[in-house]
């Protein structure tokens, strides 16, 4: 009896370090996201340098106490450009996720709730959108609309509509068959009341984790569009544009590419870690 009773305790001890390590990863990820958000909201608190004006005699300086991320070919402080470029990356990604969430929710709710012919038509639309690579669809949209940060946000948002629609549709199909939804009909509720009063609020429990994941993907896609020249033109401080401008000097002055690239990678990895924590905590 004593030996058997110690087995669960031993398992608990073995799972504790893994749980603690996961919590540490989540804490670090949250701190990274807080720093990025602070850069986006109040960039002037973190640097006194201008992201656009440079000093010619200080060009291509290596990272130092005066310039944490070094300077570029125009003598501009790279750290200042990374910090000020955060606002564009974060706001554009938020707009993109908002567009994808709104349009995807509308399509997914209607398809999952009404079903039958409506679901068949909208389901095929979702399948077509999912069949097109997201970044390719974003490039097509931004080329059609024109090269600008706002258009890049619309393009990336349009490429994520199908992802949100698929999740919302599956959640709507699950929720509409639950007992409390049937009870809403019995007390006199019509389809619209049930849809927006009962089905919609209960489908968004699974959307938060997907929204965090799509936020990181949106940052990557928007930076990739800026790298290809489909975002704001120079001297904008977009992260992707900084990587594009520094790639010609990569071998001699690698900080021009590594500084914005590392910040971008850490931000996306932190968002992915938060997504895992939210998914496991549901």
C-alpha cells in the first residue's frame, strides 16, 4: 500500500520542473511583449536619437554604448529605427488581425449557424481561400491596392480570413447544438437573437489563442511585404524595410540586418509561447 501510494507523488515531482520551466518561458515571453508594446506606445522614452536623421561622419559604427545597435550607411541610429519601427509593425499587425477576425467571424458564423446550402457555398469559399498560400494572396491584394502600410495590413488581413472562418464555423456548429441554445428557442428567441446572444459569445473562447498566433504571423508577413518593397517607402523604419536596406552590407556590417531581425524573431517566438500558454490554459 505504501509503495502504491508513492507513485502519484513521484509523478507529481517529475512534472513540477517541466511546469516551472514552462511558466518561466511564458514569463519571459510576456516581458518581451511588454517591452515591444512599450516601444510601440512611447518610443521616445527608450532613445533620444532620431530614426530618420543621421550624422554622416558616424556611418557604419559598430554597436556600442552610444549606439546600442550601431549605425547604418546614413549615420542613423539602428536602435532608434528599430524602436520607432515597432509602432508600425504592431499597429499594422493589429489592423490585419482585426480585418481577418471580423470578416472570418462573419463568414464562419453564417456558415456554421445556418448550415445546408449556405454552409455549402461559404464552405467552398473557405476551401478556395485556404488553397491559396497566405503570403501569395497578400502579395496579390497589396499589388492590386497599391504599395502602402495600410494596404499591406488589408492584404495580410484578407489572407487570414479563411483561418478565422474555419475555426468560427466549427465552433458555431458545436455551440448551436448545445442544450442552452435549444432552450433559447423554446422561450421565444428568434434566429438572430440566438446567433448574437448565445452562439457568438460562446464561439470566441477558442479565438483568443488563434488571434495571438495570427498576430505573430501578421508581423512576419507585413515585414516580408516591406522587405519586398510593398510597404511604406524609405525612410520609413519598418522592420522588413530595415532588413532589406541592410542586406547589401550584411557581410561587413551584419548588425544592420541582425538587429531588426532578432527583435522580429523574439517578438514572434514570444507570441507563439503565449499562444501555447493560452491554449493549454483553456
